[in-house]
C-alpha cells in the first residue's frame, strides 16, 4: 500500500535533490504539482518549505493540484522552458496525475516526478502499468523512486508502454553525477522498429518509387540513412497528386499537406518548400538543400532584331561627334565658297553643303569639283575622315553579325510582367501558386493576371515542361531543373534567374514527436559540409576511435559519406590507430582535411596517442566532441596539449552541438591556446567573428624565448656595446621581437655559416646547430640553396643580391688595339667594305663610256685607290669634266663624310668615357685567363656551389680554388687578402662588401657573374613559427618598414687622394668601387 500521509522528513530530504535538478536544467521558475488526496495541512507545510527554499535561490514557484494542471497553460506561454515537479504518494495520486496528463501535451515542458511510498507498496515507480502519464518520444521526464540515488528518464515510443533509462545518480555530497551523454537524442536513437504512416506525392521531382517498390531520388538516400540510424520504417498508406496548398474559399488544405494536417499520416516522403502558411499546419525538418527558382521558356527559334542595334556599333558620344562634324563642316564650307565668288544665298549654300557631305558619308562622289585649293583640301579631309569612319563602322557591324547574341523577351519577373506577351504556369498544388495568389505585393498581383486558371495548371514538372515546349508563349516558374529526378525536356529551353531561393525539407505532422530526433541526426552533416566549403575542400578523411560500437559507427560513416558524395566531396574513413596510413593520401592532396569525433575519454586518449608521432601541422582538422556520461569537459578545458599541436596547427573544434567554433593551437607545446573564431547555424551557415588570416589572429607569442645561434663577425648582424642586436639583420630581428612579442637566448656562437661535408655526412657551423635541434633560429644572414633547404627552413628573402668576382684594381691597364674596330659593329664594317668594292667596279663602266683606253685591271686598281683615298680624307688627283662621274664622286664624298663624322663621334665617346680593360669579364673568361686564384668565405653556400656541382665550369673553378682550410672566415679577412695578393679573386654577393667598405685598404673592382643570391633568415626544419615570421616580414615590405630598416647608411671611408688613370679603349663596362 502507498503511504497515506506525507512524512515531513521525506519532504525535507528531497529539498537539496530538487535544488540540484533545478540547477541542472537552469530553470528560473517551477510549478509544484500534488494530489488532492494528500492531507491538506501536511502538504501545505511541505509546499511552504519547498517554495521558501526556492525563493532563497531566486527561483519563482507556485503550486497546483493535479486537477488544475490545465490552468498552468497560462504559464507555458510566458516561460521559455516550463519546469514541473510532481509528487506521487499513493495510487490515487497516480490516477489523478494520469487523468490530468491525458489532455495535456507532455512534451511541452520538463518534468521531475518523485514517488514517495512505503516498503510494502506496489512498485509503480520501477514497473509502471503502461504509459500511465501519456508520455511521448520527445517528452523529458526525470523520475526518482523514494530516496534512491539513481535517477531515471521516462519516455514512450509507441504510446503504449514506457521506456526507462538510468541516466544519473545523486548524492548529498557529490550532487548530480551523469551516467550517459547530455544530449537527449544521443541517448534516444533507437525507435525499436517503429512503423510510420507515410504519404508520397506522385511524380515528385525529388523522389519516385521504382517498379521493384524501392524509393529512388535525392530524398530516397536521406530517408534510407535515417531509417537505418534510428531503426524505423515507413508504410506508404496514401499517394496523392499534389503537394498541397491552402484553399481560402473552402478553408481546407489539399494534397499531401491535407493528409498530414488531418493526422492520417505521420510523414511525407517528398521534398516540400518551407512557407509560413505551411508552418502553421505541419512540421518541417531542417532544410535538406536550397535551390534557386527560375522562369523557364522555350528557346526562341528566331531571335527578334532590334533595329536600334545598328546604332550600338558606335557609342552615343561618337554618334554625337559625327553629327557635329556634319553640321560644322556644312557651315565652314560656306566661307570658301563665298570667297570663290558664288552668288547663292547662305541657306542654299548650307543645304548644298549638307547634302554634299551627307553624300560623302554615304560613299557618294561630288557632282562638281571646285578648282580652288582650299576647297580641294577641305573635301579631301572629309573624304579621308569618312573612309576611316566607314572602315571602323564596318568592322564593328561585322563583329556584331558574326557574334551570336540572343535577345530574350525578358530577363526577370519584373520585365516578364512588362512584356505581357507570355502566360505563366506553376505545378498545381505547390507553394509557388500560393507565393503569388496570396501575396499582397503589387508584382505578385500582376503575375497572377498572367497565370492560367488553377484547374488548367500542370500536375507534374514533366507535364509543365511539355506544355512550354508546345506553347511558344508559355513560361513555367520552377526550381532548378538539375534537381528534378527523371525530367525529360522535349525541346531546348532557356532559364531566367528570378533571384528567389527555395528551402526544401521533409514534412511531418504538426507537433510530431519524432521531428527533433530526425533533425538531430541530420544536424552534423550540414555543419561539416559548411566547414568543407569554408576551406574549399574537395576531399576529407573521417577518423573515429576503435572504442566506438561497430554498427553505430558504420551507420554514421555511411550516412556522412553519402552526404559528402552528394556535395562532390571525396571521402575515406580510418580509425585513429590508422592515422599514419593516411600519409598516402597526404602526398596526393594539396591540403588534407581530417574530421574526427571524440565521444569519451578513451577516444581522446586514442587520438592523443595517434598524434604523438604525427605532424599535426601538415593538414587541417575538424574535431567534434560528443559528450557522454560523466566525462569531464575536455572540449572547453583540455588537459595540456593533448593532441600535440604546434603554433602553425589549424584545428577547428566544436563542442557537441554548440554554435561557437574554436581554434586550438599551442605556442610552447605544453598547453593549448583556444580562440573563438566563427559561429555556425543551420539558417545562416558560417559567420566569421575574427580576421580570415591565420596570423592576423595569431600575432602574440606571449613572451616565448627562442634559442638562437649567431655567426661571429657577420657583416649584417652584430651585438653592440649595450648587448643589443645591431646591423641590418639585427634591426629587422629586433622589430620582429617587438611585433610578435618574443625574444632570443643566444645559446651558441660559431665561426662558419655552415656547409654539408659529403665525406663525414655532417653539417657544420650554424646550419648544424639548427639541423640537430640545438637552436631554433639563426641571427645571421644565409644564402638559400637546395642543400640547405633540405636541412633548415628559410623565411622569404630579405634581399636579393648578384654574385660578383672582386679583386684589386690593376694599376696600369693594357690597351687592346682591336678596340678601334669596336666603334662600329661587324655589319657596318662589312657594308663599308662592300661599298668600297662595288663602287670601284661601277666606276669602270663610267670611265669606259667616257673613252678611256686603260685596261680593266688598271681601272679597278685606280678606282680602288681613289676611293680608299677618299675614305682616308684625301682628295682625287684629277676631276673629270663628265657630269656622271662628278655625281658619282660627289655621292662617295658625301657618304664618307657621314661615316667619318659617325666614327669620330663614337671614338670620342669612348675616349671621354673612363673605360677599364680587365683581364676577364665573367666566370667563363676568368677560367680562360687562368692567372688568378679563387677564394670564397669558408663554410658558406658559395663553396658548395662549386664543390658539389657536376657542371664542367664549376669543376674548372674548383681547380683555381684555394684549399678549404686557407679560405677566409670573415668579410674583412676576405677583402684584406685580395688587397695583399693581386692575383686573388673573391667570389661573394655584392652586399657583403658594403659593411666593411671603409676598412678595405685598396681599390677593388667587381665583375658581375649574373648569378643571383637570395638572402634570408634561417630556422630549424619544420619550425612552427616560420610562417608567422614570414607573414610579418611581408607586412614590413608592404608598409615600407623593411626599406627603413635596410637603408640605414653604412660608414663610408673618406679618401681625398685623387688617382688619375690613363685614357684607354675597351668595349666592356665594369663597375669599379673604391
């Protein structure tokens, strides 16, 4: 038997429990329900205690009898999430509460039911007799049996019996301890083979039934996945022709909507457009996809010609200018005609001129052409102008004629209405008809005037397209034809975008208890697809733990991969333990994208173990935490750097179904940095709340200290008296430290930059410190080379410099007599020699005609000597009185005068220009000369450039190279050695000389080699901070900071001694610096 009274001590025990449950749900108000059969005084006392306690907690409360439950509907409309606490003390109370809930929507609130009974009572709490409280699948009812610590949830699937799950425990010391996941539909994902009554729309564009009875189309795959996931099926009890619309005259719904609204079926298996009117009658799932609406017409067989198109060849401005020229020229021609003596009146002259010029524009000639020069010039100018304009117009017109330009009668809904020659159809019983029929928009009313009568509208999309193919003046307003299943269009059609978008979803009966669970299991898919679109991904790798149940995970993977496939995204799925196998895909994908689910602590440990030996920064990651039971909140508070992230890792994290997405990364590898970056909702998709650029967000290294190596006596980096970095690189590095908030700890100083030793298979110098992980960054400048790129990372080049050969400037320069011939090029010299021979021969014929009796051989030699004398600025001994010979000699004298002047000018230019003749002008001629030795700076990339090269020229250069142990270490040592040894050349980049320029004791000449050096900052291989440093360096270049840091003047050497060199001839330009 149940207790006949309510023991006050039991009520006191329940107070802390009820408060903890209230905090769990976050309710700010509560409604206490109890039976009228309980003694009034005892219940009044208990309610007073409970309500007083709630008041102290800031929770508003009221109390009602079970019989007054319907009165609480007043509160339902004012409270976001009503919270009821029901006290069941005996069998009568059960009957009362059962009777009260029989007409109350139990899914509209959250319920806490407390059974208070004595030991010998019937155990209705653990074994309820059927669905006594009229629960539904989406009801949220928490039940406590007496003072038990286990809390259970009650709900129902088929309305006949109750499903009971243990979900949490409670104790006075620990409070609520969850046993399973927070998410309601993570727990309730099995409908135990429930069969739903379904309606299907015949000839639906999204779904049809095959002859075998199986569903086909876009929605069929989604429905199959949902059935497998939730373990339920459909029974098609009705097939209708229309989707359904509201009939304002009969006040009824039609089609499939009517079946749902009347409660004949539970779900419609076709895709429905979401509208405000339909939302009042049925429930919709979240949109499955969105599609644009189009006006579709049959492609016109002949396109109308708009005669105004002939004027579109020229712009309006040009036509105005042509008209202006026509009128202006007609007026101006009046004046020369009056001057020529015409007696016609002005207005007749203007008309005559206008007609004449118009005739010229029309390719006609003139009837009478004036003899006056002024008129001839005027008419000639007009003819010339018209010829040009005619050619331009013809070209433009032909371009129009040869380009196929379709002129459609309209291009929008507005111009469709303006045209007025077309009628409009929509598929009968769809939302498209209501869109215009029930619209108060003036455009909608105008469109309805062009709409066919409702009974004449096509029933299917196929019928609609067949009609527009038969009727040239009929248009159909429809969705994108690419989304319509089995559509066969019998003619060519033209689509005209309307700018309207349709949201297509599945439809269920109003207040259907399964709407939320279907939405829940489809919710992660659009979220993940939106993330893929955000990053422009065309492939994804799905990761999951081995601890997950095989069947559930296989079902989820199948559903996700099908959804990705529909979006054109290739996928594969692997377990966490197979992560390293995905390296095969990484080599084939530009930007790998991983998606993984973390469901519990074991899954997190599995993924942590998998990433411990995996470079997490090589890909992009989306991690979804799916909570279960009492697991700590590792999503918001991860225990250290559990996934071994780096600073340049790109990991986006979603905590269960939260709308905020966070990025995780690490600076010091010990802890994770978490930033909110975007929000996501099904309606709006991705909304960014921080800058797009990764390193616009991550610009603070929070005082990180990097281990640094420095090359002693580096010309670009030095440490000043204050212990600060100085020099070009020093200033750049100091600015980087301030911008990114980090610093250096110099852990090593070396003498060499570093090179690869093929004998010992080791790196030397600063490169070795970086390669072996003893330093993170080098504070000196480094040349970029292929060998070094395999060992270290480089930033973007700070500057580019040409490699040069430097050596001491010779005191006396040798004169090359061949330089006198360099004034003219070879072609001119050959032409001059050809002229000398040809003219000598031609003069023979002239002299023979004049009656000379000399032999041809003597004539040829005489002529050659005479012309050679003329070339040498000499005259001729005897001048002929023959006119032909005089012209010939005059022409030769004139040619020679011009050539002599040109040669003198070029020669003087050479003499007045300080040109030095050097022993070589390139690496090739340096090798050919062979009298000089070569040196480079020890341990630099320049030595490797020649030592490890298979190029024949490099091998020859190595023969002229000093022994490696005799190579200079520093810039000053290198330039001092070439001043001491005139036959020594140093090979280095141009900027290496500038820092030590003032300390060089001799004049140095440089010869450019056309080899370019990229100078950059070196970091350890795969350094996580390389990209952020590059990002800031690029900003320095863009905002001018880099130029300011680099262009600080070097200390210049003052030299007042003037050294004159002899004037010489050379054809090569060589830079000389001193």
